[in-house]
C-alpha cells in the first residue's frame, strides 16, 4: 500500500493568522489558512503547549501527523460534508488539540485550530475554499482512502 503526503509550509505568520503553501504529493496545490503560529512543535512537552495555547486562536504544533477520513457530526450536514457522507479529514494525535480537521474556511476566525485550503488573494483571507476542498477530496484524499493508503501531513 502506498502513502499520500501533504505538506503545509507556513510562510506568512501574522498576529492573528498564518498563511502558507499547501502541497499534495510534492506538488503545489494552493494556500493554507490557519490560526496564529505560536511556535509550538510536536516534540515539545505537552505542558508547554497547553500553557501557551489560546483556545480557538492557535495553529497546531509543527510536525508530521496521520490524517484519517473520519465522520464529523459537526460538519455532516454542511453541503461539503454531506457530499462525502460526513467524512472529513481529521489530523490525528495533535498534542493539546482534538478534532483538528482540514475543511473549507476563509479566515482564521473560522478555524479553531483547523486548516483550510484555497487561494490567498486578499490579506488574511483565502477564497474558493470549497472548490479547493472538493478538488483535494475528489482527486487525492478519497482515492487514497479507498485504496487503503496512509495519508500524512507535515506542518513546517
């Protein structure tokens, strides 16, 4: 079985949000939007992350994680969640975070630690997030999931 690798390269770290470049299997896919990067790394002590984390305003620690398509009661009734039977990519075992997903969003206020993918064509904003999400799901994540491949994401 193969492996599908995703990469978020955090490039523009601002006071309230982080914009990056999102890659799929080594190829540029679009921009990413996250909450503020507070400098956390997955290898840091859990207590340090917990103490520095601001709920709903903190990007997940850098590092490599497994991504699984799991059922989301929160997003199952959104059009983009319904399309896949409520399956939404979840980033697993993130220190001091739970329920972190990749889903359509436009700005960090929509995030709660999650990652959105789209086009960064306005300061602090990504557009076409649903279109990019469908592309990611239809052409990469769902096929990899159906083939039983491991999906990883590396946050740098």
